C-alpha cells in the first residue's frame, strides 16, 4: 500500500498538523502577550524618560519660548540633542505646545525636514488623558514622518510645580519596530525550544498509531481474502480490548457465519437439484401413464361406439320383428273370420304355415344375433369397468404424486411456489378423473343390470319362438287333415293369435330396453370423451410441472456454480 494512503500516515499527519496548529496558536498567543507587555513597557519607558528629561529644561526658558523667544527655542532644541545622543533607542525628542505645534526639536527631526512652529501629529486620546489626569502617558503606535512611532508624553508644569497648570508637553519617540524586535527576542527561543518536543511527540504518536493500526491492516487483508471468496483464510487473533478487538471478533464471526451459510447453500443446491431430477423422472412416468390411459380410453370409446351401433341394429331388427308379429296377428284374425273357407284354402294355409316357419326361423336367427350383441355388450362393459378401475387407480396415484410434488415445492421455498400451483392443478385433475371414473363405473353397472334384463327377456323370447316353431309344425300337420279338424284349427289359430300378441308386446318392450341401452351407451361415450379431455389436460399440466422442475434444476445448478466460487475449510 502507498505510504501516503495509509491510515498511519494520514492520522500522523493530522496529529502533527494539530500539534503544529497548537504550537502556532500558543506561539501567537505568547507573541501577542509579550508584544503587549513589551509595548506597555516601552511606552512606560518612553514617557518616563520624557518626564525625567523635562528637568533638563528650565521652566522660565519654556515660558520665554512660548512667548516667542527664538533664542530660547534654539537653546531648548540643543538641550534635546543631548538626550537623543546619549540613548540610541530615543529616535526623536521634541516639545509641543498644547495646540500640537513644535516648540523645540532635536536634530533628527530637523534632518527629517521639520522646523519650529510646524504642526506635529499626536495621539489625541493620549494627550487628552494627559491633560485630564495630569500624568505622563504613551500613545498607540502610529506612522508619521516616514516612521512607525511610539511616543511617550510628559507634562511640563509651570515652574515645574505639579500643582500648577500644564504649559507644554515633552515628547520622546521610539521606533515602534523596537517593540516587535524585543518581542521576537523574547519568544524566539521559546518557540524554537517547543519545536523539538513537538517533533518528538509527532514521532512517538506516529509509532503509537502504527502499533494500533497494524491489527487493522491484518483485518483488511483478511477482509480482502473473504471478498475474493476465500472463507478458509486464517482468523486474525487480536488481544486488544478496544474497537479493533471488537472488529476482529466481528470479522471472525462473520467469516464463520458466511462459511456456514455457503455450506448450507451448497447442500441446499445439491438437494434441490436431486429433487428436481427425481420430480422430472416422476413426471415423465406420469406422462407416459396418462398417455397409456388416454390410449385405453380411446379404445373404450371406440368399443362403446361399436356397441351403440350394434344396439341400434338390434333395435331395428326387433322393430321389424314386432311389425311382422303384428301382421301375423292380423292374418290370424282374418283366418278366424274366414274359417268357413279354411278347407278351400287349406293348401294355401299349408304354404303360409311354411312361410310362418321360415319367418320364425328368421326370428330365431334375429334373437340369436340379439343374444350375441348382448354378450358383446357384456364383454365391452366388463372392459369399461376394468378401465374405469385402472383410471381410478391412476387418479389415486396422480393424487399421491401431486401431494409429493406439493411437499417438494414447500421444501423448495420461494422457488417452489409455481411448482406448488401446478401440483395443486394436477391434484384437482386427479380428483376430477376419479369422479368421472366413478360415474362411468356406475353407468357400467346400470348397463350390466339392463343387459341382464335383456338376456332374461331374450331367453323368454327364445322359449316362445321354440314354442311357435312347434305350433307351426303342428299347424302344418293339421292342414293336411284340415277338413277333419277345422274346429281344432280355428282354436289353434286363436291360440296362436294370442301368443303373437304377447310376442309383439314383448318385442316392443325389448325395443324400448335396447333404445335405453343405446342412450346409456351414448352417455358413456360422452363421459369417456370427457375423460379423454381430462387426461389431455392432466398431461398438459404434467408437462408444465416438468418444465417448472427443469427450471428449478437449472436454478439449483446456477446456485451451485456461484457457491463453488467460495473456498471453505475442510
């Protein structure tokens, strides 16, 4: 790391700057204090000297000079030269009238271009204080005549008697720079001596800061390793009981927490991936199963459609049989009415008896076809019942798989919400398939009951047909002896008419039952079509669930790739 960017250098610079500022402030305060004291001492010295030197000038000479004696003015000026010549710090000395004009002046002022009678700048505040308090004083520093001046003012009393009036002012000027020079002489050594302790304090402070900041550098290195994904970095051991120690403990705890979290995420990603693969395989099996169910349902639907066509044909045959029976009844009635002519048409009757025998044979053949059709319907109904049982089992298995899918989606948490919705739809479709299968099974049971009734009726019809055949046979034999048994023939014909009527009624009843069977088969066909649609919807839902499972698997793989970026302890 660049030294200038290090915390040690920055803190050391700040503290050193603070020390420099404090030293500067202290030096400045010391300088100001010394300056004020030296300025005060210089002012006191200035007005003290001005006050003392007033004794060198006779009071009478001052009064004469005030009265206009040039000789006295010059004489006082020569006396002032003695003062400035014997003390180098006195720059100028002069005597002012109360209105601020030069009454006498030393040679320094003469060399500066001033002369007696000129107005000279004074500190009016100081002069007013002098006149008011009748006590020497000194001025503020001011610039006049090309020099910064500090003037000491002393009153000159009449006859040098302090109880009398002030007649003039004695003034001695110091060069104001002497105050600065003396002040610097006073504070210079102190400032120079203070620099060494400040430098020593800066060095010691830098060493202490470096000692305190060194653990922070180690923590920064550890934090960089963690940021780069190295959670196996060695922990920083710091024994400090301060904020740095707390930071080290916190960083070490954060490292442990991150390692635990990454381990958990790695295990979760692995488990999620495995569950997603298992779900995908299970859903694939469910899809194949549902496709098989759909195929079976299609076969059942085709069988039911064929059975419905057979039922319609049987119904048509029975209708024809009923019509023929009705016609036979009419003919028998007509035979009764024309029994007197029976003998004449005996041969014709014999032929008709033969025709009747043939018709009964046809009827028996139709009855056999009806029995065969009914047997086919029984076989188809049995298949339907087996298929509905299979559908019920598949629906139960689908419901169980939907429950397992809901459990797995709950384990997946936020990512499994979509999977849970699909699983719920699969469960609903399974329940719907179960209900439809139950209805189909009930309808099959109704068909079986009706078919049993039809079988019973067909057996009765067969018995009656056999009896009719025997009767026709007897009729044929009787026709050979019709002349001897006309009366018996009439009775037999009447008896046959009654039987034909009963057969016609039974045939109509069979027709109604077969029509009802055809309607039931049509309803079964509609139900099976609904089952086909439900199976297709279930297959689509399973495909959607499989797609969601694949997306979950991809997310788990992505999470695994991200987790692999971290290095963990063994």
